[in-house]
C-alpha cells in the first residue's frame, strides 16, 4: 500500500487492513481503497490526485467545530470561543469558551466562531432494562382464523395481550419495514425499501374504520377476497388480495393531510411511481430520479389518488400498531413490543430515492470472509455516508430512529457493529473485495440512546460473530444489551458453557432466524437440508458426525446443570430408555435460558412447537422457502398447546414480573 494512499484512507476512515476471524492481519487491495474513497467523493485515482486530496485533508483545522457536536449529558466541552446555544425549545444560552455540563438533552443549535452547527446532547446511559422474558415472532408466520394467508397486526395484538397476561414481558418481532408495492413482493424483511415506514401487508383489513363504515355489499366483496393459509406464505397472493380490498375501502376513509408529514408524502409518491415503473427507482426515467424534480411534482399531481391511498395505508399501520402497544401496556408488560431495525436498505427502494444525498451511491454492504462464508457476504444493501450524516446534523438517522421507535417498547439493532464500522464493497468487486469504513460511533450510539430514552425503549444490539471489543464496551456503557445465543455459548474446546457464565447485559436465545431451530438441531435437519441444497463444504458424513457430537455436548451441559436427568448408572449403550425425548431436551434448553443471569430471554415459537425447519437458510434465495414458513399452529392452538404452557410456567417462575418497579438509571 502506497504510504500516501494509506494516509489519505486513514484521514477518511477507510481501513487499509483488518483482522479476520482467525485474528490474522489481512491487507486490503489498493484498488479497493481507491474505489471506496471514490464513493466518499475523494479522488485517489492518480498520484497527483492523492497528493491534492491528502493536502486538503491535512489543511482541515482539527480544533474547529465539527459539523455536528455530540455532547454527553453531564460532561463539558471546550469551544474555540464564546457562542450561543439555541435550545430545542427555543430558549437561548450564552456560553463562554465551553459547553456546560448541564445542557438539557435534545437537538439544539450552536453558534460559535462564525459557524452554526447542530448540537446534540445525549444521555450517558439508558435505564437498566428489567429482567424478564418474552416471545420472538416472525409475524408473518403467526396466523389465525381472521388473518389473510399470513400473520397480521390483529394477530399480534391478540397474541401480545395473551402473552402479557401469562407472564411474558416482551414480544420481539422480525422487521416490519416497508417493501415495494409492485410484484413480485420482496420476502426478506432485512432488505426493505424503507426502514421509516411499515409494510401494509401486515394490516388487518377488517379492523379498519373504513371496513366498518362500508356498506354490507362492499364488505361482502372484501370478505370474499380473503386468501386461505397455504403450506407456504404467498406474499404476492396476500398483497394482491389486500391491496384490492383496501382500494375498495379507500372511498370510505377519512382523507389524509399530506401537508402534515412531507416525508410520508414523499414515500407515498415513491409507492405510486413504483406501481407504474417498478420497485427500483434507478430503472425509472431519468427525470424521476430525484424526489424534488419538477417531473416528480407533476407525477404526484397526476397520481394524487394513489399517493393518497399509500399515505392512508401508513395511517392504518400506525393505528393498528397503536392497538398492539395498548395491548402490551394493558397486559402490564415491562418492556412491550421490541421492533427489529435492519442493517440497511435496498438501494433501489424508497429510502434510497428519498435519502440519496446521505447514502454512498453504488456501495454494497456485506461482511468479510469468515469460517462460515469463505467468500465473504454481499448483502446488497445501501450504506450511510458518514461525512454526509455529520454535515446534515444526522437528521436522516434521527428521523429513521424516531419512526422506528414510535410504537416500540424496545429496538433490536441488527448488526449493531455497523454503528462503528461497515464492510463496503465498491462497484464491480466481489464480496471479499471490500473494506471497512468507520463511523462516528459516539454520535451514532449517542443519538440512538437519546431517541430510545425519549421513547422509553430498551435497546438490544445484535453483536454476534466477530466484533471489536469496543462494540461490547460501548453497549454495556450505555445500558444497551448485546446478544447471546445458546449455539454459540461455548468454550475454546467447543463445549457448551454453563448458563451461569453467560453475560448479564444481553438478550439470550436458543437460536436465531438464520440458525437451526432447537428441534431441527436435535434431529440433524440442518445437515439434511444443507446437503440437499449442496451447501455443505465437507462430506455429509462428516457433518452428521459433527452434529451428533454437538448434540452430545449439549446433553452433557444440560445434565451437568441438573436440567436433564443423568443416564442410569452403568449404562454404556444408547438404549431407548436412556435417550432423552427431544421434547424434554427442548424444555431443558429453555431451563438453561432461565438459569442464566441474562436480563432478557427470548423464546421462539418455532422451538416450542416442534418446527424442525429454520425460517431462513443463508446462502439461498429461491432454493429454500426463506421467510415463508408459517408456524405449525394458529394463535388459538398456540394458547392451548401444553408445550407452550409448560415453557410459560417455567419462565414465569424463573422471571416473575416486577411489581411496578421503575428501572433505575444505574445499577
């Protein structure tokens, strides 16, 4: 790596090397560094360009005010001179060479040294989350007699009320982010068109005021559109039916004030245009590529009814999510509904169109090679430009968090290490041909803490895999939780460790949506299906032996913790009487969760109901029914299932609900 190029990369937060999962130093190719610098608007394509860009970077006054000042409440900060703080509430405070430690939390403006910048005062830490347990749901999988081919927000409200009344303190969902309205409908909740708006596929048509106001003949037509539940969820069928039904009901709806929410109007405009031109705005006519373009304004006028329709759908989502929140509150849940925030967006989607000015155009977010993905991972997602976020006062990031937290008792942040750094793959490069780009973690984490504080929400960071120690320290220091998964809770020899050794500040689960379910692990289904899909990197016999050894290791740990009975003395053979029933092992695994000191426990209905298929199979698209597997039982059957009752009793006894205890600021 050229020394000047390396210095330029460092000045702009672009890594020239990284440490892999084996803790080996890996050099990044110079052409990758040049490509990523280009995505940040820095020309490094020639020695002269590098010299000029490096000189410009070195000429920046390091003592000058940054474009956004993030100040932790209770701390002061030196300034280059006297200034004036205009507070969020309109008040003004003069400051003489220092920001004082008693400024209120919030979004302010600072005028100092002939500049005016955004000043964000963030909390030192969030309240300590309660010790409780709850259910993890893929909402699309939770069906009932009233839902249309997939789970909906009515099912969620019913389930949440029941769960809260039976000891659960939270319900953790898959992302409910919006997808494009054109067919085919995207199935993955982690590649959304927008993280700021909600997927109307989750609406319950019959719970709308427009349905209640419609005449009987219209309601009969709407009711006849309801698709039945199939063996797999058919998103296109469900969306076609719900969209038609909602179009029939739209004339009975109260008009939406589009002027009250410009971001919603812009999103609804994107939806209307996507109906006509497809879900990827980059393939639209060039005159429609910017939301403020005159041609877009003209299309908004021509498509006024469709814009109004899609804005109305978001109002319906808000109303039905309010009902879910009310159900959690009425049931006394100490946390409530925890929403999931995907790590990025489809670059051709609504947020890619509306927020293009603060996104790195052409980048694809992913992950470097590791033990499970030797070629690296390309998630095809867009990334924030850290420099543009700072220059715009982090407004887009703030607004995204606010919308995500509007109906949330908590927020799970997927790939939370992305607040520190993200793996950028430049155009034309393979997944392994990327590098890390640094973000201002103090700003990203601090703003997350501020918005969560204002919403009264718990924050859980998905920090699985190879993460820097700074990530774990940063989460812990702000009373945000990490993630612990039973499958990964092992020592260096590969043996499962005692739950007593699990970290306290975490959400503990048996598995994740990308891993085998508990029954699938015990039966070896994950080996069988990966062999069938040609996803195994070794001989199937080797993988079966490894799975059998892992099962034995699990049973050894559960017996050592007195969660499973020991085999009869002197028994050397695997007699049927000595082989524990898989259902008993699944219960013992939940007992292991309950025995841990971990603050939050998450229980998957896939595990409890005996589902052997995992929700998502990494490395596949159409070869496996990713995100399309319904639960094997509906809401009514779940409530009556003795396996569910047994796990509920176990966890409620281990984590009794606190009696009106407010979380302490520190503990």
